[in-house]
């Protein structure tokens, strides 16, 4: 079921656009497979409806979880997404 929905909807989504989504499922996020800090996840199946919200410009703010370099160990190889590093000073 996931593969069919992914094939159907993946080409529709574009970065920076806003969409109306209906007939999806909202449930408590599975902590084992979670890559973001949300408590809930939305799942789309082949019956879901996705429409571009033309004229809408509001996009929710992205939240980051900044971690010091010496504290990155537990995140490497895990389910968390580790992005670019910003070095503020070297001693």
C-alpha cells in the first residue's frame, strides 16, 4: 500500500509549495522509524487526495535540534537526520 501511494504522490510535491491533503491517516508517530521531532505522522494511501493550495504562502517554520559536536555520537547511524555543521569557534 505504501509503495502505491509513494508512486502516486511523490511526483506531485514540490519544495516551497503548500498543499491541501485529505483522506490521509493521522496517528501517533512510531518512535522507531521517526526522523523528526513530531508526535504525530500523516500517512497517505492510494485513496488520499492532494491538491496544491494555489495562492497560499504560509509554510510552517522548520525546527532544528542543535547539538554540540562532542554530543553527535548517539545520532550517527541512527534514525535522526544529521545536517550540516556550523563551527562557531576552535580552541
